[in-house]
C-alpha cells in the first residue's frame, strides 16, 4: 500500500520519485506519531538503497503536535536521516518542527536537513535536488551548501 491514513493525517509513498509525502491535518498525537514514524521508515526503505528519507511535508493544515508526540518522534529509532521540505506551515509550526528535528538529530544521532518553502512545487524541486546531491556525494548536507 502506498497511502496510509492516520487519523486526520496522511502519508504516501511515491514510487516514481522515492519521495514520502506527508499531510499533517490538525494536532498530531503520540499514537498517530508512532504509526506515522513506522510507516515513514517502511516507505523510506522501499528504494532498497539504504538512503535517508526524502520527505515532502504539507503543513497547510497542521496545528502542531502534542508533547507526547514530540517525545515519540525524537526517540523512535530507525531512520538513516532525512531531507525534509515543508511547505505551507505557519510560523509556530515551523519553529516547533525545527525543535523536533534538532531533538531527533541529538537523540538518534542521525542527520536531518529541514527546509521550509512557499509551495509544493518548490518543495518537490528542493527534495529532488537533495536526492540528486545525496546520490552524487553519498552524504547528508543541505543541497544549497556545497
């Protein structure tokens, strides 16, 4: 299955690009975060390349996440890092997302590069460039920093 509904949220795998697309709608709870992270790791592993996840996150309807959900996300093992382009998120959600990603990097010791953009087209372009740059050099860094 390439699409999973988790409460009001949705996560889907795009086999043609290898991207994982996440739609956050409302507040993410701890139980939803557990399902979302396990699904994300399953989808990210489908390329068979042992790569980080390449994620597009639609934050237009996101209103945040519970404290327990932040703890779940920051403590769940399993990813080989990620490149995340988020579009449409409000300022408070962007700040919270940055804090969660920093916690993930510290607690799991994985590299995650998060980038905020204006719209889906820009998010897709950034993630595609991140994927190309990653495959060219085999390391996680922001594609705009060479």
